[in-house]
């Protein structure tokens, strides 16, 4: 179930990890015990209506006034941001202007019970329907200066490093979805008969499932290779982008092919492949679109464009 998987992945990678990586000892002691115990969830407030991969589009602002940050703006598509146990949303905001004229973007911890912070009604999504996703609004939200996470002006850079790790996790999630489609298709093809024979005996079906297995296998090698470099402390950014792209493509392609194997039954919501068909598209979008991954891979090869 991708909804359960992304809730856990986002809770760890996007919720707790920024505090673990960049927080002060006081911030860690205050927030991490409940986050790691599963008693609380945290959101990752990066994406805005005009800003996601493009940091320059960030419009949410945070002004330092008398030892407090005053935050105004909005975020969209924020996972785990409106549950009953959501305790905070780490928020990127423009806190000034850099010497080169670009926006200074910092990360600030915003507890969800802060006045002026609102998790708007949840989205009506195509898939991931058990995953909590909301737009957020900040209307004169005031939090203490010490809620700054990491160094001032390093907020977007910090989030980029978190996203790189998250892409490995998303690739693993997508691989699970791709493999789930294989398993469902194999079982159904052995049971479903047509013209007196199990449809698994027709090459048109068996070869389709064989390609599905090859995609899942390739995706698994990709995310494991990226994870190995990450755990070794090596630069894994290119491998993370490759793994995320390959695995999300595999999940979407396998969901489509599994639905075809199931025929009319695959279009019925009670089947798991139908759920994967709805769920898998977001894997090509969230935590960096396929196009962004291609851009990053090309840049790692010294190609600009």
C-alpha cells in the first residue's frame, strides 16, 4: 500500500530527518523522541503554487522582529501536514537577500498549534488516498528566533540534501509497487482462463509479465546501488536521481501492464492493480519530477540544458 509507505517515508525522511541532520541539541531533544516513536508526524514545507524545484519562486517570507520570526505565505501538496498527530511543519521562507541579489531562504520549525498556521482542507487526489496531504497558509505566524533550523540562508540547500536521501527511499517504494504488480499479474495469469487455457500460456501475456519482472529487478539494483554509496558517505546524488527515475518509471509501466493483464477486472477499484494504477503516477512527480532527474543526471555528466 503506497499510502502507508509514503506516510512512513515522509515521516522519517521529510519530517524527522531535517531536525536530525541540522537541528540544535535542544531541537532534537524537543522533537525527535515523539517523531521517532511514531507518536507525532512532521511535514516538509517546501512546495508553493509557484515554487518547488525552483527556489527562486519562493514567496513565503519570514521577518525577524524582536527575537521572533513572523511568517506569511502559503505552501501546497504538503504530506503529513494535517493529521491529528502532526506536531510541526519545517518551513522554507525568504528571510532576506543575498549579496548576489538572490533570495536568502532559511528553514524554520513551525509547530502546528501556532496561531495563524492553518492546514487547509485536504486535497481530493487521484491516488495515495490514505496519505494526508494539505495546502497550508501562514497568516502572521510568529515563532521564536531559536526555531531557525540550521544556518540562516541555507534552508533550500538543506532541503536539497534531504531530498537526495528521500529519492532513494522513493525509489525503494516504487520498486515495491513495481514488484507488487508483477506478483499480482503472475497469480492472475495462472488462474484466469481464456479459450480453455490459462492466459499465462499465451506468449502475449507471459512476455509482458517477463518485461515487468525485468523492470522491477532493474529498479531494485538501482536503488540499492544508490543506497550503498549513500551509506558509504560517497556522493550519491546522480545514483539517487537514476534510481528515482528508473523505479518510478517501472512502477508506472508495470501498473499499466498489470492492468492490461487483468483486462476488465483491472479497471475495477477492488483490485490491487487498479490501486497501483492510480497511485503510481505521483511517483513520477513527487520528490523531483522525472524531468528534474534527467536535468540532474545530465548536469552530473557536464551537460547543461
